[in-house]
C-alpha cells in the first residue's frame, strides 16, 4: 500500500535541475483522498519519505556516475 502511494506520488516530483523530492502537499492530498488520518497519515508520510529518500540517493548516485562517464568520454575524445 505504501509502495503504491510512493509510485503514484512520484509523478508529482519536480524535474528542473535534477530529480526533486515528492512535495509534502502531494502526500497530504493523497492521504486525504485515500482516508489516511491521525497516526495513519503520519505513518504514510514517514513511509513515503523513507522510500523517496532511498530513491533520491540512488538517483543522485546514477546522475553523478553518468556525469563522470560523460566527462571521461569527453576527455578521451569519444564524446
């Protein structure tokens, strides 16, 4: 249930200068629409944030590796 919320809410993140976090307002609206209240809502926020933090760390690592690879290709004259 929480992973499903995370995947649905991932469509709300900004993509400007890199991948941004899921906005709290999106989690709030999702929680309201799906009937999360009180401690259930707080748990939803914690679970979505935990999944999002892991996703963002992975995304930043991949972006860094891709930048380094592109710089290596450019320095080697292949990019």
